[in-house]
């Protein structure tokens, strides 16, 4: 935390927009730290050298990502501390160019806002694709966070660069890799099929529970897991455990298409 404060540069963000403060520091060719606290108590720092911004920090975010978050603050306090050196260099450029870049990013985010679902929309991975499109490293990173529980806003927060994440999400929605709709096929829509002993090498262990053996006897290769649940009157969680056990013991399997769905859906159970 800074010690000596230049009182000429202390005030409220509600009275002095962040862009005006940054422009003043830049045009005045000042060197030091602009220390900010927003209305929610979050803290941020912008470091300048001769008016050029050299580093931005907000929580665990740095550089342009941190600057973009601070850029949105409309309430809170600020003060400038002269002669504070940045702990590292994450930004280096004239303030005028940085503000122009921030404005371009905001304009693009507004454009993406009109094309993407709302930020609180939960996203799902499409469980099965006939042909998997080629994905870059950021797309794979984003895809790893799409789990049917996280909303767009949370995924952006996890990675930290809202603009690049939203660009990526829009691209993946267009490619059909992710969707805003829960998968049509659920675990209980799968049809288990008895595994013939002739297809196995060696013997297989019998299920240790009587209930699991009853499930095995009821499987006919036609009924879905949901229909088995209704017929046998078994609790949902118990039936899930039974099916998973029968697969592991190689007593049942699924058609090629359902097998791929099973491998995806099993991770969510």
C-alpha cells in the first residue's frame, strides 16, 4: 500500500470518470501508481512512467485484462502516489493508444453481446459430433470449462479475458461444439444390451448385490434405463450404480452411438 499521497490526485470515481483520470496522468507525464478501490471494495493499481502506463493489476489479473476490468469501475475512490515503480511490465504504451484500444474492445464486446446469449446462460458440450472440428488452444481451454453448470460470465471470469473468451464462445457455438440447450439424450434414455460371453476372454465376476442381479435379468436390449427404473421400482441413484457396475464387469454394453453418449454422460453422474 502506498504511503505518501499526492492530495491533488485523490477523489471519487463517481465524480471523475476513470478515463479522465488516466488521461490526466498520461498528459501530465507523471510517474507513480494510481491506486483505486471500487464500490465493492475491490482494489486495483495502474503504474505509470513519464505518462506511459507500464503495469495494471486487479486481483490476480494483470495487463490488459486487469485494465479492462478497472476501466468499467464507476464508483469508488482513487489516489495517485508519485515515484512508485511497477513490480513488473505488463503494458507499455502511450495512454491515448491504450484508451483507444479499450474503446475498441468495449465496442466489440457490445457487438458480441448482440450475438451471444446473456451472460447468465449456462452452456453445454454437444455430447456427440459426427465430425469434430479443429480447435485451437484457447478453444480447448474454454471447452474444458463448459460443463452444463457454468454460465458465460463465470467462464469469462475463470480465464480472465472477456473479449477473447466471448469471441471463442461465439465461434464454438457456430461450429456446433457447444450449445445453450441441455443434451436431448440423458443417461436414462440409453438402452443397455447384454454382453455375450462368447465375446469375452476369461470369466467375469457376478454382481455382488442381489438388486444388481435383478437389473441384469430384466435387461432385454430394448428397454431404456428409464423403463427399467419404472418396471423394477428402483431408486434413480441405485440404478445408476447398478448400470455402471454391470458395464465395468462386462455384463452389458451399448450400441456404438449410445456407447459414445454413455462415456460422456457417465462423467456427469
